[in-house]
């Protein structure tokens, strides 16, 4: 069994880096807060007896050798970057549990056939550049230099931020792993929902990860005086956008599986006494079935254009990011089920509505995830919480899952 107190203390300690007055955590990629957190995790990796290095996209990696050095590696980990004012468990639980798993193996003198690597992926969240999973894309070999032009709100591009962090954007290809070099990727993560809590279970096995699409809507009207322009002749893009957002909610509800969220909105010029000239808003649309999701998106776009015509405003739709749904492999699911059985835990399966680095790694190797119960289903929020006991239960399932995979079972 893993060291429950050591794992919990490290979660609490890492949670102090980037902590906000609200109690939340802000650790954006390629910032001093993220660098401090990586250095802290690197120190844990060294304590665990791992060989530590950083690859060409900034992924922090700790390696435990196997009996067969050239055997495909078992990869386990998560991320430590956060959203703005997020929680202390989303990402760090997976990284620190992975370190704990390997430290426990080393303390017990456990040798495995396959090497095992703990990875702390760079920028899973995408909070800074609205373009996430930089590290896992790099490892999967799907990150291009052209994509490094995405900018943060201060106009700093990913490429510029990488240079400031001591990385060379032109060398990102060196982070790519070749096909066959990774046996499997496993990630422990908080559920970020209430399914496990409703079932009164501490741990669940993930069957698949919903595919997301991020879209930017731009609605253009005409800026005019708020007092001198009669209501019937206005071309108000904000009123049109409000109608579109309500329509998005209605369309997402129809399938029973789709979720749609408008999380960003900008109004130009933003004066209290000016009818807006332009409005920009985002759409995050997800479903475990890509066909269903894409059908909903097409319906949303068609109806947005119809609203635009009715209100005499221009509507432009830009696709920012798209990721397909990914099924978790039977290899990892079966290993996790055996682990739960060995530990006397109920075997419970569920899908992931949130996206994770495994979506990218699925192009490289079989992937799987283990979920830990989230209190009230809260995530991306300072109130995010998973109990010490549930974190330990998840880490123990991770231990036996990774052990089975790394032993060659």
C-alpha cells in the first residue's frame, strides 16, 4: 500500500504554490508559479529515486528503469498547471500519486519488466493560451510550430513563452515518442463530477473521454448612441448573442449526453451608453459520440446565422480546437478492474465528460484512467476537494494497475 500521509502532505504542499487570496490556485503554463511547482515535483521525484529530466516541450519526467531497458515504457502521470483560480487536486493528484507509486515500489525493492515513467505534462488546461495539451501533443508528435502562435491576453505567444522558459520552439519534434515505445498510459484524476459521489464510491474506472470542440462566435452590429437610437432600428449584436446563447443551452439539452458552455464573452467598445458594435463569445461543446456532437454544433451554427439575419447583424464562426472522443483500452481497464478486485473495491465504470491528456496519447499507445470521487462534483474552483482516504484509495488502485502493466501481465 502507498504512504497515505506522504501523498496527502505533498498535495497540500504543492497546493501552496500559486495560491490566491480566495484560496484557489493559479498556475499558468510557462510562468514562475508553474516553474516553482515543477521544481517541487522534481524534488519529490528525486526523493523517490527516479532519474529526472525535462523534454523539448517542457514535460517533466521521472524514470524508473525496468529489467528490460529497451522494453516499451509504462507511462503514468497528469499535469500541474491550473485554470485561473482553480483547485489543488485537478492534475496534481495524478502526478503526485504516480510519484508515490514509484517511490513505494522502490522502497519495497519491486523490479518490473518494463521501465516506468512519471510525466508532468506541460499546459494540459489551455487556460493561458486557449490552446491546451501542449505537452501531450508534443509527446504524441502532433504539435506543430505553426500552432505555437497562439497568444495569451497580453499578446505573448506560446513560442515566446517557451523561449522565456529556456526551451527552443524549433526543437519541439524531439519530444515525440515513436510508435511502440510506450506500452500504455495511465492517469489518476479527480472525477470533476458527481457520479461516484451519487454511487457512494471512492474510485471508478473510466471507459472513455468525451470529445470537445471549441468555437469562437463573432457577432457584428452597429455602435450607436444608447439614448438617441430607437429600439426598432437598432443592430445590437449583444442582444443577438444573448439569444444565441439561450439557443445553445436548448440544443445541448436535447440529446441527453451533450454539454455546451459559453465561458467567455467580450463586448466592444464596452461603454455604458453605447450600443455595442461587436460581441465575441466562446462555445465549449462536448459529447462521448462525435457524430452526435457534430450534429448539435451544425444545428447551433445554422440557428445562429438565422438569428443574425433576423436581427440584421453579421455572424462569423471560427473553429479554435477540436478533439475526438477516445475510448479507454481494454488492457488498462482490465488491469484497473483486477486492481480494484484485489483491494476489495467495487468495480464501477463511467465515462469522462472532461478532456484529458490521454486524448492526445491515444494516438501513441493504449490509454486508461482511474477516477477519484469529487466532493459535490466541484472542479476548476477553489472549493474543489477529494478526501485523504479517497485519494489514497485511488493511488492504491493506480499502484496495482501500473504494477500489472509494468510486470508484463
